[in-house]
């Protein structure tokens, strides 16, 4: 499976505990080294090179394939889960019938991630860190 998948760089909000928990979870599953993670608040994030401002990256999850092409929004998740060897989640998040709900849900989350994260993030991080 890894042979036909390009490496994928995920751009995430390192100031968001729920985002941190998801990245920690994925990084532990990244045994084939198909995922790379860049905090949009860090020096590693180059908005000019990527063509996506920090504000845009914070408003909608962005990822970039090795070949330079970008994906964003709910489309990022099945690609990340596929590379993390989570086939059921990849399958579930790629169902066309669920795309409008997933896209809407992620937009709501992205706009309110700090409030949501303040409530749920510390627990999610503790759960992921225990493994």
C-alpha cells in the first residue's frame, strides 16, 4: 500500500490541544513515514512558498502531497488516515454521501476550535499521550 502513496504534509494549528492530539495520534501511526507535520504557527511554515496564508491554513485544514499539489478541508482526513494505516477511518471519511456533513462539521470546528479545544483538548491529549 505504501508504494503507491505520496508523502503528505499536514499543516495544523499547534496552539490547539485537539489538533495536537490528532497530530500525536497520527504521528504514532506514521510507521511508513508517509506523513509530515508542520505547525502553521512555526518557522517551518512558509505561507509564500505554499501559497496559503496562515489565516487560510487556520480556517481550513490544508495538506500538500510530495508533488506539490494541495488539498484542504474534509478531503485531508481520509488521505491522512490512509497513510497512517487506518483503513476503516480512511474509508469512512472518503464516503461521498458524508462529505457535506464532514465539510460543514470541520468548518464549524475550525471557527470554534479554541473554545472546543479548551473544553475537550486536555482530555484528548492525556488519552493520546498515555498510549
